[in-house]
């Protein structure tokens, strides 16, 4: 096996864009997912997200990592091979914190959990020694045999929350686990605010305690709820109403 062509994302640093990969054709373009797309001699396409250890921790902290991983998971459904390639070590320090080129405040178990979640999405996680080993590591990846009979579906499917779900997730007791049921029951975030502050609503999995916490978070009194009224133009308008008035 080997490499027949490579596309490198234009946003990669110059030293990456100047790698030769044994003299194969190299082009540059803005990629929808990953940093390097590798076309192998056996007509496979490898999509590689390159991260230094510190970059990996930074994107995890900024909550961008799993959005990027969802992009890699999407290309997997097209028959491509997605990889997260970390160019260095994530070591465990004596105090249980992660060590890169410095000691970080990250818990080793938390980072191992994040890496496991990436793999559960069907994305292969691999490492190389450092930036200087990147070119050789990609050549090693391309040289691997890829028998389609070994491809298995991931145990878990990643899903990026939409704006509406993200808004409701900020309310106490909702979160990613319950927001789908809330939206399915209510239809829109506006009606969700009504139902979540209405003592009589019957949202699956939402009890009086969560409703009380939502009312408190929204600055409502114990006897107030969010309601929707129709104005003279026929538009729906959110208002604070006495509880039970909706």
C-alpha cells in the first residue's frame, strides 16, 4: 500500500503544507472535515484530524472537539476512514493530572473518557512521537491494509445539538438527555417555557422539582409562569401570567 495523492487544508501551518510525502501530488484546499485527506493506492480515502496534545486539550475545553469529531463521523458514513492523530504524548502525572510538555490541570481519567467517546463514535485515535514524526506517521497509516470486512458501525452515534435544543439545555434539570423529549412534547422553545413553568403540564420525565428550579432560574415568583397570549395582530406573545392561567 502507499499514497497516491494528498489534500492539505489551507489553514494548516506552512511546515505541514511543505511536507513531501515521498513526492506524491500534494494540493491545498479548504476541507469540510479533518486537516489532511490521503488517497491511498488501494483507492481508500483517509481523513486525518491533526492535533498536538495541547491543541487536543484546548479544543476539548472550548467544546469544539466533538463538533469536529461529528464531522469526521459524517465522512465515515461515506466510506472514508477518519483518524484523530495526536502528535505527542498525553502522559499521566504523579498527581493524576495530564502532562504534555507541561503539567496541566486536566484529570487523566477525564481525558481518557473523552478519547473513549471519540472512539465510540467510530473515529480511530492514534499517536505519533511529535511534529517531526507526522509525515512518517501518515505514511505508516497509508501503508496499512484496510479490508472492508473489518469495518464495524460505531456503538454510539454523535449528534450536534441545534440552537433550540442548546438554549433549553441551559435550564436546570433539562440537559442533553431530556431536551429531546421536551421539544418533542412542546414543539418549540417558547411552548417549552410555558410547559416547564406550568404546574399542570405533563412533560415526560419532568417533575415539580425541575419546574420549580426552572421558574427560579427565569426569575419567576412561586405563583407565576410563562404564558403565550395572542395579540390584536394574531401574533403569539410570551408573557408572565399567574400560575395555572395558561
